[in-house]
């Protein structure tokens, strides 16, 4: 005899919210930054999903920064001297996800400037397949300062971005 039914707890409702940033060092949008490490702390534990495929830096660095996890923080470490008066964008796409339900932070970007101004880094347009006029899948857009046609094979681009599903 007994009045209680023995069962596992339900665990509550399913988590549908992406992780929330509670702090970053430096702050996102920092001006006159010259450090070699960035720490972004979240309200919950996160994972890095396909970080080697999704993570991009614009303007590109000669050596890709190391992105790792420490507790509830994402750490970005690089050993390259930053260009003067340049705005850097670290684009994670949807690689940062919460640990339990894998909810992503969509199109997350961390931005800082080595000068007194954060550049908009804005060039707009759409990319289409010339034969079908459909937006291409997984396409990168590269911008070069050099005008020679060999710049694509001999130089790093000045800026880099990935088009979205609509080609924008």
C-alpha cells in the first residue's frame, strides 16, 4: 500500500532558447582593441558544431585563430599582429549551440576595431547562378584591394563573407 507512484521526474518543458551572452572580454564592438584573446561567456554550457567549417574571420588572418571552450565560455586565441585601423569580424554562423538541446545562435558575429571607428563592413548585393538564376549554396564572396586578375591566387582577400540562402 502506498499513495505515491514511483517515476522519473519529467525534466520540465523542452528548452527552445539559444544560449545568451552574459559577458565578453573585450565587449562586442570594442574600439582600439589590441589584444590576442577574446572570451565570450554564456548563460549555459555550449558546444561548437562544425567550427572548422563555419568559423570565418574578415579580413582573413594568415593563420586561422584557435577557437576552444572553457567552462561556459568560447575562447578565441590568435598569434598574429592585427592591422592598424581595421575592423575585424569573427563570424560563427550557427556553430555555437547549447549543450542539451543544440539550439544555435543564428548568424552570430563578434566585431572589434583596432582603430577609433568600427567600420560598417557593408557591401550589399545578391549572388545568382548565371545558368539557372538560383541563389548558389555555400558560396563565399571575397573582396580584394588589388585590381590584378592574379590577386585571387596570390593575395589574401581584404574581406570575406558567405551568402545566405537567398544569395544576399
